[in-house]
């Protein structure tokens, strides 16, 4: 039993060190291909996302109607919107 506790504590510290905060933007909101497309354009915050129009984002890989709907709902919850085209 003691070995399990020690192993558990050591695993937790490994995960804490290896966790990459940059991968957290929109995680659980939109799919990985769309998140990677945003990352490629260096869009890593809602503030940066609001500098783009909906049309510009829809042209990126991984974005379709469903993903855009999820993204717009998330942005609305956080009082952020796309720039006007």
C-alpha cells in the first residue's frame, strides 16, 4: 500500500512538469485540427481571435459549421465576438 502512495505522488509530479499550458486554449471546446489551425496562425487567446472575422476563421483547416457554432457559443459566453467583415 505504501508503494502505491509513493508511486502515485511521483506520477503526479511527472504530469505537472510535462503539462503544456499552450495546449489548453479552447481545449474541450473545438476539435484538435481546428485548434492546431489557430495555433499555426498564433491565435492563442480570445483577444487575438477577436481580431479575425468569422469568414477568415472559416477558411482555416478544421473549421466547419459545427465547429464555428461551438466557437461562437464559447465566445459569446466570454463576451467576445469576431470583428466585422
